C-alpha cells in the first residue's frame, strides 16, 4: 500500500506518459495457487474541486504492462532490486504491444482485478495515471493477491 503525492503525466495519448509513477509487480514462481491480483488506485484529499472543473482530464486509471524481456529483478536481493528498478521509458508502441489491462473511470477509484498473470522472474509494470496530463494530487495504490507478491517503486536512473 503506497500513498503518493505527485503530478501525473496523463494517459498514453500524451507525450508525458512516461512521467507517471511506475511500480514493478513481481509474482515470483513457484506459486501455491493460480494468482489473483487486485490493483486499487484511489484518489485522496484535494480532488473534488478539480474533478468538478475538469471531469474528463481528472479521470483516473491504471495500466498494467508487461516489462521488456531484459528487465529481470530478484526481489530477494535488495541491492540488485534497488539498483535496477529504474523507470521505464514509455511510448505509444509500448501501450500497444505490452498492455495486459487498463481501466479509466470518472470515480474516486479505479480497480483492476485479474487472474491471468503468469508467475515469472520478469515483473509487470503498474502505471497509475490521470486521463489528462499535469494533474497534481494525492492518491493511494494498493495491490493485493492470494499469492506472494512484491511491489517496488520505479526510481529515476539519476536518483542517488
């Protein structure tokens, strides 16, 4: 469960899509059951006035993407995880080729519930967004599952 205050870069229709927060979701094998994952993005305080003024661009959504094949992180090795959990550049072709699921809603929360994710050493990428770009505010992201998962925030390649 993460609470974050930031400026969201908008949907995949905007060149600022890569500016959205990114989270790596790991479902490491082996698993004891068929994975069922629930991703909940929830707006926190301060959004009511913005939503009344601009209901279309303040719709919230969540993208769930496959990570590029070269991205493999070992969630049991913190030094590798932190060093390699860099943000992924995103563009329209990423949306088209790597999309697993997406939802946008004019509500205070957006949910993806999915039971088709395969356990893998390759993580999935969760990208919360508003439909329009440059919408600033607080939100929480909660990811739950019936199997063990790891969630790691993507960091800038230039972070210390």
